[in-house]
C-alpha cells in the first residue's frame, strides 16, 4: 500500500449541515436533507425533491460579511464557506507561508446569477457586475481571492466528476513536488438551468431517491461545497500536523460510450477503479468500504454495479453505500462531499447508510449497507462519474 | 525531470491558419466581435456526425485531428482540454428557452451539449479513447492549466502521448454582454490597428488550438515546453519579478531569450502589464504579439504556441507579429507571457528541437 498524500483539513456545506460537525451528526442519525425547493422559482417545484441548502443568498452574504454591491454567485459563496472551514481545521493562518494552490471543480459556476439577470443586462446597469460570473472560473477566483491565494489557481469542469479530478490533480501536484499544499474540492449551487437540464433527461425523481434499488426513479438534485486540504510530508513533519487520512489512489478514465449515458458494462468505471487500485498498490480484497457514485438513476446504478461486480466479484463485494439520499446529487461538488464523508468514515469507523433501499436490482443482486455500521475501516474507495464519459475513482486510507 | 515535446500543433482562428502557410494571407476586420475563419470541416468530420455538432465541437475535433495527423498519432493516452466559456452557444440557447418559454418545450440535446467537457468527451468518443480525460475552465489560463497537467503526466510517465487543446466560441447574445461590462471595446476598430487603440477593452473572437505532446525524443519533435507557470494574481511589479525568477530558474539570462510573445490585447488599462516589460527587461529582446490578428478570448494564448512552433519550423518571423525592430538570426528560446485584466498570468519557455 502506498502511503498517499496527507489530508489535514476539511470543510463542507450541504443540505445536511453547514459544517463538518453538522454533516457528521446527520449522517450518524440517518437524517436526510431531501426536501421541496424553497429558494428557486421554478414550475417544477412540486414535481421534484432536492438536496437544497436552506440559507438564502442574502443570508450567505451576511454570514460572509460581503458588501452589498458584490458579484458573488451562490456557487462562490458556498465554496468560500466550505474552504474557510477546511483551512481552519488544517490550522492554516498564513496562506502565503508555503507554495499553496487552489483547485476547484464546478459545473454550474455563476449560472444562478446569469439566469437571474440575463434579461436585465441590456435594460439597466444595475446587475452588469454579474456578467463576469458567466465563466465558471470566476467562482474559483472569488474563493481564491477571499482566501488570499495568489499562485496556482485552477478550475476543473468534468460535470459530476469535477471534484474527484480536482482532488486527484492536487494529490499529483503534491507528489511531484510542484506544490507544498493545496486546497481541493468543488462547489455547485442550485440553478434553474440544471434543474431543467436534468428534467429534460427525465432522470429527476419526484420522491426521495433510492440508490441501488430495483425501482429507483432517478436522482435528487443537490447543492453543496466541500474542500479538503492536502499537504506535503515535509509540512506535516515540520509543523507536527494532525493527519485526518490520506489520498492514496486516484484515476480517471473515459467510458467513450455516450455523451451522457454510461455503458452497460461500466467500462469507464471499471477502468477508473482498476487504475486507482494500482496507483494505491491495493488489491480489491483490501477495500473495506465503497462510497459509490450511486445517483439512483436507472442507468448509473446498473452500470456502476456491473463495474463493481467486475472489480470485486459478486460473492466478495465489500460493504458499499451511496450517500446521495442524504445530500442529493451535488454535481461537481459530489466527489468532494463524498471525500469528506469517506474521511469521516475512516475517523469514526462507521459506514454511513444507503437510505431508502428496499429491493436489490434484479440483474445485480447487490445489497448496500442500509443502516449505520460500525466497522474498522482502513481503505475506502469512492467513485464519481460525469457527462462526457468522465469516470474517476479516489482511494482514501487511514 | 522528463521532457515535454510538441509533436504537432494546429490552430483554427479568425485568420487562415490552417492552410499550411505562415500568416501570409491576413484578414482585416472592423468589428468588436469577429468569428473564426472556418476550415473545411467536412474533410475531418462525417456529415452525419457533424449535424449535431456545435461550433466548439467542430473546431475542437478538427483541430485535434489536424494536430494528430501532423504528429502521426492515432490514439492518445490522454485528452486534456481547456475552455473559458465552454459550449456557450448551446448553453445560451438552452437558457433562453428556460427563460422565454417558461421552462417548457425543452429538449435534452442542448443541455447535453452545454457542459464544459463536451469537446473533450466528443473527441474521446470519436477516437474511442478510454484514457485520462480532463477539462479545465480557468478563464485565460484554461489552456495553460491543460498544459501543466500534461507536463505533470509526462513527469509521471514519459511514454504518454497527450492531446492538449483549447476551445472557445462566440454566442449570439451573451458574447455581446462583454461590451456592456467594458471587457470589450465600445466601438468597432480595425483589428490590425489594435495597439494604436487609446481606449479600454479588447476585441473578441473564437478558435481552437490543439497540440500533441510526447515525452520521448524523436524526429517528430518540433519544440520542447521547458517549463510553464501559472500565477492567479500579480501586480505589474510582481509580474516583472515573477518573469525574472522564472527565467533564472531555467538557468538562463534575459539575453538568452530570443523572442518574447506577449498577449497585448489593446486594452489601455491592462496592456500596461506588457508595456512595463517591453520598456524594461525586454527592451533588447524581439517582441511579438498576435491578438490583433486573432482577437482575444480565454484560450487565445494557445495561439502563442502555434506561433512559436511555426517560427521554429519556418525559421522566419512574419513582420505582422513584430512589435519592435529587432532581428534574430535563429530562434532557440521563446518566452510566452499572457494575462487577462491583471489575472490568470502564465509564463512559459519553449525551446527549439
């Protein structure tokens, strides 16, 4: 097993809590954050369930002490909240003390503001400050500026696997000695654009989502931001840093099957898991728990389940669950949310449950963990897949 | 450290840059926003596939094929793309339907093609490439983010062959918003007189630049990307120091740099970043620019690599890209520097092979 890259801090805001502590509490109590929409006007309000963070934009602005004339999107504000918590936990006070990078995944970016003010730009000057938020990188810039990070700052957008790729890139940069520490993760606010987009694909459930269930009806869209801090061994040793866990394996592969759908044999997912295990020098039997992508769409769970069966074997499947029934599918943030959950699992030695599961998928006969399970956990594998055939796997170790 | 060689490069821009000539025919525009000069996409894409493709996908797929042909590469190990705005035409159309049709009568196609990684995904799908696939959206450092990833990958494994590209397209309505917020000129100016402009803002265009990168030394090598650095924010003074430090780290002195390619875009407010270098550390260095030809957009800086490779190949610098009168017998080291509105700075050193 390779030692991996040290994780020294984490932060999160999701529909099950505005801090790591609150998220942990909800996970342990098996309390989901799936509700009806409150903050967005849409004709689909009564036909979908979502993992929505209930604070309004105005409340977030107040919490962050922003000026009235700011141009931060919801995606940026959620990102700042989570990234700040991660830095605090990692006891980083002087952001410029080491070569510090910031890598953020997003798919929505500032779309929530664009869809709100698109029509007003030609009419009045009041909201033209939001025009800049049209490019997704602006959200990363907002967060970097708030944190005072001036050097290597970049944004990854591979749809729903964005944050996994951000974590992977950060780990590779530290390993290669290009950075001393890096804040990695992702953020996506809820938007009418994504609600309608997923609605046209007919993969939004009108009930609480049921990952890996035979009768699953689709996903619940969610919103969240989550970041983790990765630091070099030298910093950890010199500053006597507390290590929460390690990112030990990572891989990215492409399904090369369809722009949005996954192949029935889960080729991309299979390749990502296989390569990540190789990077971590871990055999499939050593995996204690799989935090699955498990969006609860008919296509994903079938494809992912098939790929997992190919990797682990039907009879030797490790304990697995999808936590999407807690948070909804938080798109570009999902892998970072699940990275935080995986680290919590390692720390607490608890597998968080796959809520709402009743009947195994007939062709797979895989049963996820449906209640909190106390178990010694050393190795956790986490999957994230996205449009464009993007499949990524991360491996976290104690 | 392992090397990072360029084995092929192709660029679709507002100029005829895919005709095999080195900037011999120049198109002049008199618009704030001008479109790419389309190559014959049918030579590269089947008509059945092309019908569903947006401009970004067409440009990206074509430029990637051109670069791969040049590098005689059939299947890459990785596809890494950068884009500032992604598929903004389809995003805009989908958004307008949401807003103006009250979220009704929507079809999935526009949404499916609206994600930033559409081009990278489509190239992978076309090639059946199951390797590493990533898309960066870091404004004017989007392409450079891809390069840094590729360079890192070659450090990990020098056997990799990597397709790297940058794509951005113009959209009907949302591109014009940048006139309203002052990122663009308020009135049309002749593109070829960009540097004479006394106003703020720049000119917007679109394009796709792709390269094939390889860690192995071979006769295919055109140039070597020696190093590349991204700096999110820096003042003019810090920038000068950043560039001096960068050059020193390569074991070089300023006089070892045969030419510097700068991202001057005619914005009076922010071209000061370049001018302060032109009148200080680079006064005795050949100074080149290109945004008067191809406009500015988030991945315009990728064109600097096309320009560099062609200078090496042709052993000649077209006078239209020169900002000063210094002549160079043979170019070996070319430095590239770009920024946009004081953010997303990138510095790179490219060396002739």
